[in-house]
């Protein structure tokens, strides 16, 4: 009997899961991917896209071609509700999608619900809408830009925005601000933190730490203490949360993110897998970074097939650390692993080669 497998979302884990299936066809499953867009954005190249080094087509992965190679169907729709009891997902189109087994890889929303619904307030994740919006707003950056969230993603965007401004002939007197409610790069090693802070200052990025943002209105980003800064455009990278429909699905969750076992199977609903940033693996403390989602994909697909056949499941074992190649706005990068930070001229070329290999695989 053929099992009906449903993949919800075109995230990095589902991309590598489909690539694994291309090389290991399984005639006993019927696979459908539901994704709002025909293309998925590769997160590692987004700062380079913002800086102007890559075109939009260079940072996108063709999901339709990927599905064709994996003998899977693709449906362009956004899931807005999940009923894990009836084994059914509801799309924004009004269509309902039933399944025997489902996998969810939809990433996160990188801003709190209070973010204004404005074209001058861009939520960086999900990244496909952000990439579409950036192509429009980047034509005029003369009113200043603020990035809310001082993790590695926010830092890379600050470098990228400043480089984009300089390439357009805008002076460094136009502010680029990086705002964090605590310390920037708090999850990074001390050596990487020191190196990037020095680079940010050199790039003319204004760093505001221990600053809680209250609202963005009329070209001013205001914070709880009563101060403000000039920023016509705000990029929101902080406050990552689960999609509303996922948090309200009834799956056992932690802070809105469904909790999964090492097999990536929901601990409360044994016919639903969750991968990538959408999943919570509390026993493993897996950071929400794309490298982990990429490595989950092959195990995820093997486990879905095994589950459909009643076979034992494998465990996903995350690596303890990974090579971080941080883009610096211009065609340069800095590397860090195991607490050791290295700055070499060839790192940008290495990062670009790795990123292109993933997109074009």
C-alpha cells in the first residue's frame, strides 16, 4: 500500500530530503510538497543579495525542478491551519491536504507580533517575502536603516546595508543602526565578537545594546527608555517565533515550537515530523541555524519512509560546532570555529563557492 507523505514548507531540511530521495527513489510512497512559492531562498546568500553581490535568481532554489527529480508533486499554497487529529492541513487557498505522514519545515517568523504592517518594516524571516520586498525598498535608503536583532544574521545585514549604501554613493552620515535588547553577538565566541564589533565600528554602524524597542513610527525607531533614532526602514531579525498556525496546532510545544524526539518525530503526534528552525529539540540544544536543517534532511526522509513501513527510525545527532563564514558587506568574510577566529583574503571566495554549490546542486 502506498503511503501518502505531505511536506509542508520548502525549508532547507526539505530541500536536502528531496535531494536524498532523488538518489534513493522509493516507489512505496506518494509525496507532495506544499509551498507558497516555486522557489526557496537560501539563507546563506541573503546578506550578499542585500549588499548587491548576487541577483535574486542566484539565491533561489527551484523547488519545482527539485520535486520533479524526486518524483514528488508540488502545490503552491500557504498552510494556515493543521488538524493533527484528522490528519489534515488547510491551505490559504481553501484546499485541504490529507496525509498518512506529514513533515513540517516552515522556519520561523523573525519578529514579534507587534511589528507594524508597513513596507518600511521588513521581517527578515521568512526570507522569500523579505527578498522580494528588499528589491523594491533598496532603491532609496537615504532615510536611514535600523536592524533590530544583534545576532550573526543581524550583524551580516548591517554590513550588507552599509555596503549597499556606499555602492549607491550615499555618505556614511546616513545612519545604519544595529539594535539589541541585550548584548550583540551574545551567542558567539569572544574572539568572533571582538573581531566583528571592530569591523562594525569601522563600517560606521551605530551599535545600541540593552535597548528595548517600543515602536517604529514616522521615520523614528523609539525604545522603552524614551529615546529614539532615525530610521525610515527597519529590518527585524529579533524575536523569532513559530508561525501562528503551528503554535496553535495542538502539537506539544516549547515556546510555540513543537517538541520532537531525536528522530525528528513529534513527541505528541507520531505521524508528524518537524525539522529545521520550526522544531524544538530541547535535549540537544540545537541552535536555529541553517547548517543543522541541511543535515537533518536525509535522516528526515529516511525516517518518513521507515515510519511508513513500520521500520525503526534513526536519530539525528547534531554536530557540536560548525564553521561559521560571516560576510562583511564587501566581498570579504571572516571565519570562526571552536572559538578560533580567522581573517583571510580567500574566505569570501570559499563562502561563495560553498553557497553556490548548495543552491545549484
